[in-house]
C-alpha cells in the first residue's frame, strides 16, 4: 500500500509550549479527521523533527510516526532538503507539507498547503514577508499539487506565484462541532461585543476599539472583549485610558473551550480584517449562533455568505453603527442566530478531509 507522509511540525508547539498557530490548528484537525476515516486507500505516516523528541505520537492517533532528532530551523531544513534523509526516514510515496513551504528533495512527490498569499497581497511589516516572497514560489511552482482553503486564496496564489490554475485545489476548512455550537446555558455579566484573533496590521483590531470608543458617548450597556495574545504595550496603554478602562477587557490566554463560551455569550463578533486566507473566527462564531460583522474582502464573503454583515475595514462609523443597532435592539441575536448556524453548516472538517483524500489519490494515481 502506498504511503503518505504528513509533516506535523506545526502541531508540535502544542505539546512543548501549550501554544499552537492557526496553521498548526488546521493541520491537527485534518489529521484527526483522517484518523476517523475508514478504509483509507493508503497508509498515513506523521513526520516530525525537533531535538526534544516531541513527535507526532503526541497527537494520539493510530498512525505510525517518524521523528528526526534535529533542530526544526530553516538552515537545518534546507540541508535536509538536499539529502534523502526525510525519504529514508518515512519511505513516502507522497509528502504533504501543510504549512506553506519547506525545502524538499522531491517536489514532484510533494503536495503543499498554501493557506494564503498574504505576503504578496497584503505584506505586513510584523512578518518576514520578503522571505516568503522568495521561498514560497520555489515549492509552489515545482510541487505536484497545491491545496488552499478558499477560492480567494487560490486566485491570489495563481496570480502572485505564477502557477497553473488547475494545479491548485480548494479544500475549505471546517470547525469543531463538539466545541463550537450554540450553548443555551445561563449567561452572566454585561452584554459585550467580541473581537478575536487580534493582532497589529491587517487584523485591524484597533478599528473596533475606536468604533467602540465613539459608542461610549452614548453610555451603552455593552462592553468590548478582545482576545489578544501578546497584546502590544501601546494597545494596553490605549485601552487603559480612564474613559475606556472599565469598558474594554483584554484576555490573552484562551483555549478552545473558553473561546466557545466567549462566542456564545457575545452579542456579535467584530472581525474587520483587511485580508484572510479563510477566517476561522467568522465560521466559529456563526457555528455558535453569534452574528458577525466583517469585511467584504479576500475570503471573508465565502465564509460569511449572506449571514454576515459587511463594512469597509476603514469605516469606523459603520462599525459603530452596527454596535448601535445591536445595542438598541434593532438587530437581535435571537433572530439572526439560525441563519448563522445554517451558513456554518456548509463547512466541515469531514468534507475537507474527503476532498484532501481525493487529491492524494489523484497524485498517487490510485
């Protein structure tokens, strides 16, 4: 039976630092869904690499795993890509790199997931986008197939990385149905608006803060909650001003269970990002039955569909107006929840896994 090796290095920080990136999170969800799939027409092996010995076995699946006790750093990875070491360790017939790029010796036997073309379409100063611009196309142009999570990302990959359109396959992400669903439990405290996945740059979180700041002149009942790991000092200082201090709350350490509660108890999610490859917070919020105010750019309309409300990312007055409409009861969460849930139901990790399996089979000529 042919073998697919899946690089799970993006998942390993969960077991060493109790932290995982969005890419690691989606990789973990995908391999867990594979583990629930019966009668796979190929073997799956999980590949990991670090000096601590934290391997794919930590995920707790039925798949075999292979681990290299070498640093997972670009310089080391480039050397590995010049040798047969990864091939000898795993014996793969097809290699899946689910984290945008890696140095590989056999690109013609490699599938790469490129989550977005952010580094070309919306270069952000907080990231090393020049490295991505130099390296991502190297594998994209030579690999067997590219997987991405939205039609928007596919268009950008074709445009900016100069690859054939029929080489790029769209497999939309899903959400954890065991976690992100409506919870009818008793709610506590004041009503609030929620903003998650906060960061500087393209996430545009400060636009929500400033919209809420203008709303405060009306002495609203709603507070604002920001889920923002590693909050910049300048943001903390801004939100600690006397007129904001007791109205804006920043939480930095939130696991998925707590995040589900925050979605459920929020009146609405505000997510005015300037660019997304997919937009998991939009999907997860709607799965919990919580309305979303987001932007009509990149992949966001694909995820939000007709269930979301849309504003221009620079239109702070429009964001404030939506806050007013929720505050005053013109927009009622109870009346909007069902269409949010119906939109979210169009996405699932099972469907994503099925589509990914079809791509593996095509590449393996099964």
